[in-house]
């Protein structure tokens, strides 16, 4: 299939929330690129916003894979930033520093691919679509897990994880002008423990604070998932139910599952794009 044929439709990619499971988005992007599927715009929620921002900025897939792999050994150090328990247990300064270092002080208007991310106004539980200003600040707002992290200040609003209202931001892409939307969902639907991994007949480890907080967010995301996916032409669901929320050290495995999921869906994507 030629690029000219594909370009008849503007293709949008919706990358959903899911903490470490969301690292599968890297494999999705890698495989779509290999298959010569153009991505005209991206919308992301939570982890999807981080991966989407890096790709929209023009970072090479191998660079993004290296960043994800490097995150694993350092994952606990970013949460060693306690705050007075007023609006969150962790201030998030170290996470902000990490995001700024890997994304840079680039604005949404300067990205190579149009990009937007979803966050939640904690005061009214409404979605806030962020598509202007500094990209890293928007990503921080989209990734701010409530209770665990202090809310991100955005103008006069306080924002938290977008997964609470829009776990896979399909609608945002429609509003951005996408004719064809590929949605990537890693939010599990089924029997899982608080660590985010499929329940087996084995002794379970006690969940830590991070796992409890992200599990709460994704429990709400599951309730919103069906409506969030409305309008998607193709839904890709990488097989990451065995990956825990905090298993960032399993980045290569998550990336692989994203690549495999595209292989399962590529014929349907090409068929619909050619129609």
C-alpha cells in the first residue's frame, strides 16, 4: 500500500493510560512506522501522553526505547520526594525534573506532529484537553496520579491523571480533525490484583502505595473505557495483563507486546484505510 493511498485519510493515534503497561505504546509506534502507517496526530492520556509527546517531538524510536529501559532501575528514586500530606504524598519535583530533561522546554506548537494530552480538573471532575504551552508541563498534569502526587497547577485549575475521565482519548483526535483513529488500550478488564497483574493461584505480595493509587485510577478508567473508545476505527490491545503497574523494569517486554499487537491488527488497519 502506497503512502499516497494512505494519506487520503488523516490518521490519529490515541494512546491510553496504564502506568508501566503503557510502555507497550512504544512498540505500537515502532511497528506502525515499520508498516508505513502515517501518524498525522496523536492524543495521549497519562503514560500515553509521555510516549506520545516524545514521538511527536521527533525523537527516534530507539531513543524512546532507551529512555524507557533506563527508567526501570531509577523508578523508585523519582518517588523519593515526600511532601506534607496535604494534597499528595509526593511533591513530584523529581518527576518534573525528569520530564523536563527528556522532553525539553518545547511548546506544543513546535512539535513535529500535532499532539494533545488529557488531564482531569480535580475540582469538578471534568476533562481538560492540553494542547498549548510547555509540553512537559502538560504531560506532568496528565500523569499526576491523585493522592500519590500533588495536583499540577494549570492556570487557575488543579489537574490530575487524565485516566479518571478519558482513559483512551479518541474524542480528542476527532476534534483535532482525524478521519481514522487507531486506539491503543492497555487498561485491563478482568480479574487482576492491586499490583495490576493477572490473578493466579499463587501467594500474592502486599501491594505498595504506588500500586494502590494507580489501581484506584484504573478502576475508574475501566468504568469510562467503553465510552472513551467510541469512534475508534481500530482498537489495539497489547497483551500486558501479566505486567504490574509499577513494572517499569520490564520495558523491553512491554515494547515487544506492543509490536506483536500491531502485527495482529495490521491487516485490518490497512483494509479500512484502503476502503
